[in-house]
């Protein structure tokens, strides 16, 4: 029997769905408004502290006194600690009134701002990370990782022929999605590792690799088969970039870039364009990911290709600062220490066994 109160369940479901969407949108807007008001308050507090210190000659200890007095007056309010008041002062000093940095900074959470203030000193680079955080919705941990891996230096750093092989608007966007080098710190590969080992490691850690590739990549598959003239060829890694509406072919090389690599990639890109690409997809691009490369060699090799190809390198582990690296023992030194320690332990065990054996003998 149909409930007279709900004669059209389909219509009701649509109505309920629309209300849910509206409520969620309002919640997001309210949350953003609260965040903006809070950050503006922090900026105003920081500005007042700066002005008073300048005009009244107050020293750094005034922040300790302020933290105590404000906490006593507003015991339920978080964010009035001594360290946070210092961040407010730094925040106000970094973004004077009316600057675009301040306008963008209110669009990200306060502790994201603190991370950027602490880890990034250049104003333009700070602005870059704020814009990327807004565009990609980075969590604080992801933001820290991107800063520590110096993403602003790596993004768009690959050698490509996109300016010549893609329309201007597509060329700029495609160039920005490729980094150099790629940080593959999550992999542990030995010196004898082959390309198949590198590929297997990336697939096993596909979530980490997608994070390193950047926003918008969808994993299609590894060793993706392509049949051309009755013969099967396989692509190391195939992705689809959703915002750019194009396939992205990645060919892995464990060694240095060689000129013939661009010819092989050109074949893969052409095959994907002809076999997989539809009318809704933009031209496929190829990324040759190698351990090292010579810029002149790459530029010469890409001049002969009319298909969009980029060449980038990768790092399997973070590079240590020279001062720290020089202070660490070498592999040979470690081997000597370990061998010495092993010999010492073995001698001690032998003495212990002999002693216990002597005690066990009848007198």
C-alpha cells in the first residue's frame, strides 16, 4: 500500500539529496568563514604586538606576559600560547596590510600558515605553497612533505618538447605536471636492480607514487599491452590525467638517458593515440623517467620528435647535506667496524663455551 504522505518516493529522494548538498555546502562555507575570521584576528594581534614593540620599545618578554594574561582571561580559548603569539607576530610581519599573501593566507588553516612561515623564508615561494595548498587541498603533513622535498624547484623542471608539439595553453599545463627530479624515497632498491624491479616497486607503492606524481593522475596499469601489426608491446606504466583529459605514458630506465629512448617513447605515444585515445581525449604525452640525463643529449634527441615527450630523472633516496655526508663513515669503514665487532663477539663466545666446558669436566 502506498503511503499517502509520500506519493512520489523518487521525487522525495531527489529533494532530500538536494537538501543534503545545500547543508554540506553551508557547513563548508561556515567553516571557511570561521577560519578566515580566526586568521584575521591572529593577524591583527600580531600587528598590534609589532606596533607596540616598535612604538613603546617593548622587548620580547611582553609576549610571555601577554600569553599569561590572555590565557587567564580566556581559559577556554586555544591558540593564545607564547609560541602561537610569536607566530602571529611573524605572520603580521610577513604579510603587511593589503598584501595578496594575506588575502590568500586566510583561505588555508592557521597551522598550515605556521608551517609555511617556519619552513619557507622567501615571500614568493611562500605564496606559491599557499596557492598550491588551496588548489590541491593538502593536509598539513602533505604540505610539510612537499616543502621538505622542495617541490617548488622540481615542478616543471623536466626537459620537454611541449612548446613545439602542443598548443600554447596545453603546453604550459603539461609542462607543469612533470617534476625533475622525482623523489622516490619510499623505494628500497639495490645496486643490481633492473627496470622491472623499479616498476614492481612503484606499483607496490602506487599510493606513494601517485602522491609524488601530483594531483589528477589515475593509474591505468603496468605492463599495459598494445598490439601493433599482430605483435604485442607493453608499456611500463600507463596513467590518465583527469584534469588534462589525456593519457600519460611512463617509460622507466635504470641508467642514463640514451637518444634511442626518445624513439621508443615516440612509438608508445603514437600507439596509445591510435589505439586508446578517443575524441574526448587530448594528445597523449610521454615521460621518460631515468636515473640521470645529460641536458644537451636530451634536447638533441627530442628535436627529432613531433610527439610530446618529457625527460626527467629520479632519486631513490634523499641527498644528505655535504657537511653531514662527509662526517658519516663510508661503506668500507662500516664493514671494518662490523667485521671487528663480529670477530670480538665470536672470540667471547668461544671463551664462554670453553669455560663452561672446563667446569663440566670431572675433577
